[in-house]
C-alpha cells in the first residue's frame, strides 16, 4: 500500500461520509407520518457523527500530503420512511466493510493511529446500521 493509494482510498471514504451527511439531513427533512418527530430526530443526530468522520478523513488526507475530495457519493433515493431506513442500513453496512478494509490497509502502510481511529469508526457505523435495522423490524410494509 503506497501513500498515494491510501490517500485515494481515504478520499473514497470521505466522499461516502459527505454523502452520509447529505443523506441524513435530507432524510430528516423528508420523514413523514406519526413517527416523523422521532425519525427526524434520529436522522439529525447521526449527522454529527458523520461530520466528525468526514473531518477526520479530510485532515488525514491533508496530513498525508493529499487534497481532500469535495465531491460526495450519490445519495440513495428514498420516497418513504421505510425506504430511507433501508438505504441507511445499506450505506452504513458498506461503510463498515470499507473501514474494515481501510484499517487493514492502514496497518499495512504502518499507520497504527489511523487503523485505531478506523476501528472506532467501524463501531459507530455498526451502531447506526443496527439501530436502523431494529426500527425496520416491526415497520409496516
């Protein structure tokens, strides 16, 4: 794993976190129905974690001598509360897998601090996915 390859992969992760901020912000605004206040609050609360992840990644890219991306991944379209929660689960599960891979790459590169931080981010993303999955369990079709 070269430094340039690591920067490229971290920028991919940054693009995902920028999308997550937009996704949660948009979904909070679009939530409807009798559970709208709780669902909007849930989505809004996740924005802070995703912003912190994005800030960490941007700073790490710069520390490695790279230029942080400003282009987010596309946000999955969702037209109902259920679709929004399903999209959140999909995106968060992908983030977990991406960060597992990135932690391995950070170890290979020799950056133990990055690997540890990525492990913390895996925990955060896993929790986000699990909470969304729990809400979906009894969600009406």
